């Protein structure tokens, strides 16, 4: 159940395969309160289980971003309308998590997106991201993980954020530790850090296909490609069975 009764028009990964999304019913305010509390409880459970920290996922197509997005949030109460109201759920979640976990062990993953259908970039996409990221600076979190563009921003309100533009735009707005993500390689990561556009760099897909990524970077060796047929639970293969670094089989780049 999301913010409003809007079909996001996406394909969802389910235990029985990929299926198109449907029109949901909106969360009630009581359900919002319960969900906010659930985030805090989940964070506490993670720390008790031995995790070093937690990261709140506030982007892509998921619940928090559905509240932020003016297309998927049609609410008329204090959780809808203005960008401050649409951000309210995010900050209630952040504060719920911080009530259980020290701020220096909590991060937030967020960025403006252009994902098509209900998540197509509009005139509100950038302003709400700017508002949220500026306010997140005041919480003194472990980090903000900022995703670069995952789709083509050409001709959209986010066009200037393509490639390194995302980090050039938001680096001045966030005063804490900023982690850059998406389409990162060894050279780009070094350039962003050296240029002051990011403090750290996150590698996701490269780590899936190259579990020995650090060694490959150290040796300046080529990376393996992700086998997309194995991603998102399509079968038993993938994630843990990619080959590791074999110097005799790799050609230096």
C-alpha cells in the first residue's frame, strides 16, 4: 500500500515471477504511523543482529519515493500537496530510525529519477530532491548515497544532472559524507573523489560480477559482466558463483 491509489505502471519482481503493478489503495494515517514505527524496529533488529549500520532507501520506485513523487502522491492531508508535506514521511522514517540507532550508523540513499510511467521526471522532481537533501544535512548522518542517472535524462527536467552533473549539483547542498553510485568504475571513482564531488564511491553491479573487485582494481584488470538472466531471483545461479580473479586468464586494460 503506497501513498495514493495510483498504479505506478512498473513491473514488480514477485516470488512467482515478474508481474505488472496494479492500482493499490492508499495507506491510512494509522498505517503510516505503524509503518514509520516498523522502520525504527527494523533498524534496531538489524543492529542487534550485528550489522554495522543501516541505510534508508528513499529513492527509485519504493515507498518513500512514492510519497515524494507528486504523480504518485495525491493525498490531501499533511502527507501530500507541498514538497514539505510530501517529504514528511521520509523525515518521520529518519527520526524513527534515529530513535533506535546512532546517526553515525545511519545513511540515506536518494536521488531524483526518471524511470517512466508514474516515475517520469516532472517539474517537481528536482525541487523535492533538493529540499530533502538539504534537510538531511541537518541530521549529521553517516552518509548520503547519491545515485547518478540510471536512465537517459535527455529532454527531461533533469537533463543537467546527467553523468557527473548529479554530483556537481548536489555536492554543495549536502554538507556531510556523500557517496557516489551508478556506472562507477575505477577511473571515474578516483576522478569524483579527487575533484571533491564525492567523499566515497559505492560499487554495486561491478561487485556482483567481480566479487574480487578490489584486487581487480589494484591490478587494473578488466571486470566481468553481469549476467542479467540471473538477477532478481530468476534462478539459483548468480550473485555468489561468478569467477574470481585469475591473472593468467585476464588481459590488463
